[in-house]
C-alpha cells in the first residue's frame, strides 16, 4: 500500500531534497554506456542494481544529515513503450521493469524506516520523444493514451506519486495529467526550458503551466523545472503571479550550456558545486515557495549537499516570515 499517496498535502511546508544527474554520472563518471540515456537498463543486472541502491543511499544519507525530507525517484525516465521497444524490450518488460524500479525504492525506504524524516517514492516518467527537441508533438488525447501504459503500471505499485520530467510542450503534459487523474495518481509536471527561459517548443513557461492547469482543473500537485541552468530561468521569478506560485521544485543542470551544446559535449561539465548552491539559494529567495531541490545533468552529491547547506536556513527564514505575517493578521 502506498504510504503517502493520499497524504502529500501535509508536506507542503517542509524542505525536500532528491538525487542528482544519475545518467551523466553513469556515463561520464562510471563509464557505463547508456543507449538513449536509458538508466533503467541497469535493473537487468543485479550488480548494477546494487550500484543504483548505493547511489540513492548516498542522497538519503544527505537527507538524514541535514534533517530534510527526501523524494526517492525511480530510474524509469526512459521506461515508456516507444523507447523500450527501440531498445529491444517487450511489452512485458515495460511492466516488469517499471514495477521492479518502484519495488527497489520501497526496499530502500524500508531500510530508513526508523529515520525521522519523510521519504516519498516517485515513479519517474519521461517524454515520448526527445526531451530537447519536440519534433513530433502529440495532441493531449494522444499523450493521454500513450502515457497511460506506464502511469497505470505505477498506479498498481506502492509509488506515492508520479513525476513527469523534461517535458517540452503543454499538450503532452495535459495528457499525462489526465491519465494520472484517471487512476487516482498524484502527478508532478516538470518542464525544461532553453537559455531564453521558454520551452523547447517555443511556449513560455507561464503559458504552459496555465494551459495545463486550465485543461486539468489544477490537477498537478505542483510543477517543477528541470534540465536547465538556474541562469536560464531566474529572470522569470520577478513577480507573485499565481502561475509562479505553482512551481515548487527545481532540478537544475550544473552547466550553463544550452541543450544543443550539452548534446555535443564529450566531457562532463559539472560546474562549481558551491556556486550551484548559491544559485539555487538565489532562486529560493526570489520564489519564496520552492521547497524541493535536486540536480540534473552534470550534478552529483556535492551539488545536492551545497543546496542543503545554503538553502535550508533560507527556507526556514522565509517560512517563519510567512507565519509571522499570518500572526499579525489575526
């Protein structure tokens, strides 16, 4: 039985961290070939499964060290039907691998069950096409039908929620959200943006979020931004417009390079972890509602630890300011 699927609202004012750029760590640090950026292939080998467990434990230990909540996310970003078929997997493999990925998260959560911090399990879902280049775009109805396969699998596991990562146009996000709603799964929508702060499709982030909320009656639990450097979208956090208040999490890239430049990189650009923490703190100061932080391409445990060091105090101060404002109005 899912532990927090129907109790997520209790964590709205708590600081959470998650993991970092697992795919770039595997490719550049571990020397493991990942066809199509598909980290789920590790689940077919017990030795590599143990690597995934140890990788996740590293970040769990950071949550314990800094007394934060933790979001355990599955390595299933590419485990949807088209990508798995392209890599030679069967329809049954789609079911088995997604289930196995969530079972792994549940086992790790059980290891830390005595710890006094919340651990939320998340089934990770990726785009049907290229996350950087939306050359073939679906209607919302097509996206709902397509992504329902993986979403339905997650709904039959103990996953607390689903996080759809690196989405680049609103219609796919709408379809994903409707498919999740149809089976009672909480859904988080995470868009990626280019260096100009717009989605790769050309849509503004504001338009994308407002379109999804309008089409789905505000169904997503919250929104995130991932696979973009903080400098690519910090200019957006300049007002208190309602759509900005829907963005609760960020998983940024270490590199300031564009998506095109990252695709062409032969060496990992891991940036500066201390500076990365500072940039995340600056975004928190501007947003005031961000509460979920992790890393994406080029990041590792050093980046997430710097976020923890630099953002927790700011988060608690901002939360106290809100409480003080409420008290003054009573």
